[in-house]
C-alpha cells in the first residue's frame, strides 16, 4: 500500500474539526503527497524523511509549514504502525526547524 492509498483510507475515518481537515488537506496536497504519495508505506525511511525536510528548508518553505507537513506525515505513519502496516514509524524522531517566535508590538 502506498502512502497516498493509506492517506485516502485513513483520512476518511478521522473525526476532526473542519479547519483541521482543511489545513491537513492543504499540507497533504502541497508537501506530503508530491514527495510521498507514490511511495509504499514500508519504503519510507528516516533517512529519506530527513532529506525531505532538508529539501523543504533549502526551497525556502517556512518553519511552521515544515512542522505541520512533518507532523502530518508522522501522524499518517503512526496510524499505519498502529494498524500494523509498518514495523516502525520512520518520522517519529524527525527533527524540524523551529518556527521563529512572534513578537507583539
């Protein structure tokens, strides 16, 4: 099963607020699916996840967006682990850049 096939199956079962669903769908379309959609769940490696994060940083993707995209993939793979579709979650220990602190005027 590919990551996209699992996303389609799993995302339909989630009971979440509309805003969360919309945010996750956007991160899926723009960041997760282009890199991981055609990859079999069992072929996702921590090394490849680190390379994906680095490529987003180099492309100028904002830290908060990277955090959300990685969190979504972590959740997708965590649910795959829970359902015994993979042996481990390769995103579990992924390090993401910190979003800058907002300073209020």
